[in-house]
């Protein structure tokens, strides 16, 4: 079984991997010694634009505020889709027993 460690950026992931003796570089992560070490690249996911909740919100108007949806929608940042997919696939692997958040607390 593997422990998946997700760092805030590639340089931090490389430092963690080196400390743990994890050396096998893959596409978007590093593997070895029972660890998968991967990283985010800034904010991967954000709140969806207002238009995602209905056409009436496509054009901003004070009359339509506040927008209080029953369920919040999220979207993957356009330039972050590749790394988001890597992380999603790693988190869903059957051989991953734990996920460790090694990102900043703030």
C-alpha cells in the first residue's frame, strides 16, 4: 500500500521525496518506498463563475445579488487540468491507503 503525499508545489514535493528516499519520477509525481509524492501548482480548483448557476447570472446585476445556491459548484483552472487529473487518479488508486496534505495551512 502507498501513502499519497500532496505538496503545495513541485519544489516542496521534491524535497519531501528526497527526505523519504523516493526517487522514481513519473508523470506528475514521484514514487518509491511506499510513497507517492505529488504536488499542486497554485490553486487547482476554484468556485465556478456565476453563469454556471443559471443564464440569469451571465450578466452581473445588483438585482440578482446575493447568489446563494443550494450547492456550490467548482471548476478546475484551465491551465491546471493536467495536474488535477494526475492527483485525482492517484487518490483513486486501489493501492493508496492514506492521503497526506503537505500544503500550506493558510
